[in-house]
């Protein structure tokens, strides 16, 4: 126990202390304060609630040491964000007990030492930098010079599928690159040529995700030195997949536009040429025919004129195809039984010598819905596809024709042949007008482009791919109106 004399000295000492000393109840009321505090707050703080008075808050502060003091009986030290709150450097709270019960708390502010203050600032800016790296939109990965991962942020996880824990514990930076990729990056980092020694700017490289997927990225990286020795590297990886997809789509659209333009121009040109040639061609045919009928020709001469007639016919066929190609969208559309059209096409063609030993297998869906189309034009498409297949088979092999319903109100017709298939370099060109791999006289290169245009005019799709077992497959998909009925 203190004597009165002692108490008096103690009170005087507390009042002359140039720091804030306050007694707070467990209910957050300010019970007493030393003179220094009273002066700082112009005396009017006794009986107030501490969090309202000091911090202008409606509720106790999140990390309030009053709670800690009352709960565990430990002195709570509180330094959090005090600068933000325009307060002193730190606060310590000491609980005062009578028995088990905490009666009140002594709240004393203190000043951080110069070094402490600096350390605090550093800690804070370190934490800020760390947060900055972790929340970066680009993947940030740092590794020491043995390849151990030091930093692996959320964006890195999103791109590469390794969790931060996995990366820090068991990943080697080299695992993230293709064979030799990490070495190549290091070589570039150390060279002067790619953004200065120790730096690498916008280098495009592929990373490998946990599941083996290759991810194209743009990498900005630098070497971290300590006393001019390399200690680590840090890289910022920007995922290029989205950009590349957009670029590809843009390029595709551009190609389609160019293609559409070219087709339209070619269509006009073809129509012009076809009309110009058609009349004289008719003349040649007619006069050759007359020559054959009206004159007594030698067998030799007859053969020659016959040849003229045959070639004229071939020219005329080409002209017909050209006109078909140039024809815009004028067609007569009525609901048609596609199976019937396929049967008829095959029946007509089977008579041709080309068929020889070609075995045709038909697999036609019995309840195929009717498809609104121009029967003549659609038969032309089927004819072209079957002819191409037969030509590819060179008289020997199998042709499968299949019809079925598929997807959203679509009829699918497939032509599969057991021929040599379409070479990779040919495949992108087959629907272009005048593209042919056949000898002059055998192919005009117009068949598929005409087919393409007809199917497109019907709102459908035509495509081709190679079968795994060899041979080519052409697929025509035509939309049908679910309620269409009737036939030709
Ligand atoms: N079933 C097929 N198998 C292999 N190649 C094909 C097949 N169908 C078409 N092709 C290729 O597509 C090209 C273009 O066909 P097409 O436009 O009909 O013109 P053409 O038959 O006059 O050559 C052909 O020259 C050929 O190279
Ligand atoms: Mg053809």
C-alpha cells in the first residue's frame, strides 16, 4: 500500500508525464486521464467512449487491445495504422485486475525510436510491394539462381495451374519452360541485345502448364543482383492466348471478306466470259455437226471432226459450270426428300463407265425431314461430290453415302470415299474457284466452288476432312423447317 505522501508523488509524476495516460473501463469508457492528456483534449474526455473520442468510430476498433486485455489478461500492444489515424506512434494497454476480473485498462502511448520508425516504414512498404506483386494481373514469378521459386502470384496460378504452395515447395523454374527454354531466356537476359544486360523486354515464349498445356506469353524479366552477383530472376508473364485468339478471328474475318470479294469479282468475270464464249461455241458445234452430216468425208477427216465436236462439248460443259458458278441466288425452293435426290443422283451416275468396281453403300435415315431447297441445284451439288469421290477412287474402292438428322433442325449428308484423301496443302484450297489438282481436260476446278455457293445460298454448310482410315469425307449440312412437308 502507498502512503498518502507516495500517492501524491505518483499523481504529480503522472501529471507531469509528457505522454498520454488514460484509464479505460472494459466497456470502453474513459475513466481518468493525466494532465498532459487532458490538455491535449482540452479536458473534455472523461466519461466519453474511447473509440468515439480518439478515432471517431461507431464501433470498437478491429484490433482493440482493450478486448485482448480483458480476455486474456495480457498487455496488448497496438501499433496498427496509427499514422493513418493521425495518432501517436504506438499504444500499449495494460489490464488492471482485482482477482480474476479486469477492472480497467491503462492506456499509454509511446514513441517509436528512429530505427523502429524506419523499420516500420520499410515493413509497410515491403508489404505494399508484396501485395502489388501478388495482385498483379500478369503472372509474376521469381526464382533464385538454383531455380527454386520465390514468388508465384495468383495470376501465375491461373495461367499455369500450379498452386502457390506447390510452386514454392516443389517446382523448378525450368519445369515451366519447354526443353531448353529457361536456358534460352537466361542467355537473352545476360546479353546486351534484348533490352540491356540483365533485362529482357516483351520476349514471346511458351510456358508449360501443370497439365502440359502450352501457353504463349510475353515475358518481361530482369536479373536481381546483390553486390553485382546474380541472386535471382523475376519475370512478368502476360498471357497472350486471348490476344492471339482475337488476332486469329480478325485475320479469319479479313480472309473471308477478301474471299467473298474475290468470289463476287470472279463470278462477274466468269459470267461475262461464259456469255462471250457460248455463242461462238454453239456455232463451232453446229458447223462441225453440219460438216459431218453434209459432206462425204474420209474416215480420217470424220475422226477429226468428231474430235472437234467432243472438245466443243467439253468447252460447253465448262461454260455451263461457269454460268452456274456465276449465278447469284435465284433458285426455287420447295420442301424436298433428300434421300430421293441422293438415290436419283447415284442411279444416274452408276451407269457411267467411271464407276467400274466402285462399291456404293447407302445408309439413308428413313424418316428424314424434308428440306426446303432447289432440287436441281442440290442434285448438282451431290453429283459433284459423288463425281469427285469416284475420280479419287480411280475405278476401285468404296463410296459411302449417309443421310441423317443432326443438331438443331439440320439434315446432314456425308460422302465418304476410300480414296487417297486430300493432301494437307490442297485442303484449304478445294472450295476456291478454278482450283484443281487434275490434268487439264479432266477437271475445271469449279465443281466444289459451285457446290459451296449453292449450299451457302440454302443457308447450309459444306466442309471436307480426311478420314483416319484413309480417304476423304465431304459433309453437307442443310437447315430444315421442322414443319415442312411434301415433295417435288
Ligand atoms: N473425294 C476427294 N478426294 C480427294 N481429293 C478431292 C476429292 N474431292 C475433291 N478433291 C480435290 O479438290 C479439288 C477441287 O475439286 P473440284 O472443285 O470438284 O474441281 P475438279 O474436280 O474439277 O478438280 C480436286 O482437284 C481434288 O484435288
Ligand atoms: Mg470436281
